[in-house]
C-alpha cells in the first residue's frame, strides 16, 4: 500500500502543478485584457473580457467514460452520478442484461458541459475486446471509471493498460458493494462490516496485481447511495488529478454532501471578484443608502445560481422531498437566507445588505483593485457587489448544510 500512496502522491503533484498552470494562464490573460481596457477607459471591453473568461471557465467540457463488463452497473452509476433516477427523463436505460449497445452520451441535467458516457460492456459479442478501444473513441474522454460487480477481469486489465498508455487516468470501482454486504450479513454469524469491506478491497487489489496492474487503487461503491463507502474518496481522487479548471467543473456537478458544499463554496468565491467588477463597471441602478451603482439583474442571476447549485431552488427541494421522508416545508424551515423563492431585485438586495457588515471588503481592496486598475469612482460599487455576493454565498451554503443535515442526519 505504501507504493500505492507514493505513486498517487507523485501523480497528484504533477497533475496539480499542470492544472494550476493552465488556470493561472487563463486568469493572467483576463487580468491583462481588463487592465489594458481600463487604461483606455474602455469599460465595455473590460466587461466583455470578463464575461468571456467566465463563460469559458464555467462551460469547460468534461467527458467521463464509464465502462466495464456487462451487468456491472454502468447505466445505474451514470444516472446516480448525475443525481437522477432510472425512471427520469434522460436516464440511461438499465436492465439485467446488457442494455448499452454503443457509446451513449448523457449530459448532466444541470451542467450540460459535463457528459457521462455509458460505454458498452467490454468483451461482449457485439464489442469484442480487440475492437473495443477503437469503437468507443477513447481519446475524447478526460478519465475513465472501470466498474465491476465482482472480480476485475482480464478485459478490465487490458482496458486499464491501454488507457495508461494513452496517458489518461482511470479508476477501478467495485460496484454494488451494498448487495455484497447484505449477503455477508445474512450468512455470517460474527458479521463485521469494516472487515468485510477490507477483505473485498484486498481481494480486488490482489487480483489486479496478479494480472500485472501495479499498485492499483480500488474504490468500493454502493449501487445507489453514493454518500456511502468509498465514493467520496473516489471523488476526491478525481478532483485531485484533474487540471484545476476541470476540477472546478467536477466539484460543481457533484452531488451535494458536506465536504462538497465547502469545495463548491470556494469555487464560487474565487469568481466573485470578476462578477463584482462587471457589476461596478456596468452599474445602472443606485442602491439606496450607499453611493454604489450596481447591476442588480446580473447580481441576482449569480445569487440564483448559488441557490440552484446548492439544491435550494424550489425544483430541487421538491425532488429532495420526494426522495426522503421530509416535506418541502420542513426543508424550508431550516433555511434562513432571504433569497429563496423570491424575485432578486434592487429592493431585496438593499434589504439584505442593510443587515450585513463590510467584513469582505478589505482584502479585495488591497489585492484585486490595484491589480486591474479599477478607478476610485467605481471602488464603492465594486465593494458593495463583492460584499453582497460573499455574504449571500455564506448564507446560502449554511442553508445547504442545514438541509443536508435535516435529510441525512449523521450520514452526511
């Protein structure tokens, strides 16, 4: 296991550095473009540069391949990862026999730039192993999840070795682990869940090593409840090994859990300075009581995005209620933010800000404003917008944690 940790650490270091560099280049480019535009007092060009940057960074494509032998639960994994039920519109079809006959793309319902690909089972009659790699166009995928509901086979190993040759990442996932645990519990007098999980993991690792896979990592996952067992470790590993701009997309598209709320909050916080700058430069409405011209429509859209992506919009709450024993009213009762279910306009923004302080302003004045050359005439507008979005993000993320605790309790 120590070799596995060492290899993972080395890969983490190299990919993190590459990802940081790619995102740093994008950040540096937009700063240069904004500064040049503002030096010429060309506000529209500065706003356009920031808007283009945010569109690029938020719509970066992420293609995830899910493959494995027939019956391994690929289609179910694709559905659960996207937060939908197999009966929902747009779900990957599931069944007891191989239902995937050719590569099928399934965009995330909330993030269309994130696509999970349900690939045919390798080694089936329709897709023999020797033709598999060419038939599914492997080069277009960012990483691969290789599923097995039992032992990983020779075909799985061949697939992993070919993926490695291409310089791509892959992850072995032992699926339907909850079914195995139920069977063990019924058959064992002295059943111990942790020992059973460890034995299954070790058996998988030993089987892969015997077939020539060096230091394999195996993640044990339930069929439907992704907050259980190793899924969070799998998610953290995928995040760590993606370039940073794609990592942020994966974080945003992942199902809500306590650790994900914190990560998602930081992704959003890193973009606030850009939205605040756009609002200040394009300000059209003066907020009562302060000398700030802002763009309330744009700021309202950003806050609504926070609500949607933390699962606090009405549609998400209705769906969560149907999946749990909690009513929508019970979920809303633990939410304290003032924005849910309301039109976010200048009056509501003013109401919200009257109860806030300037706690978020000082650091951005020191670091960001001189960097892009924001003029003194728009500094108060920038700071107002920054404080609004930071405070709204804090309030909404706390509500997301409260709703999660209300539905899952200690399991979250």
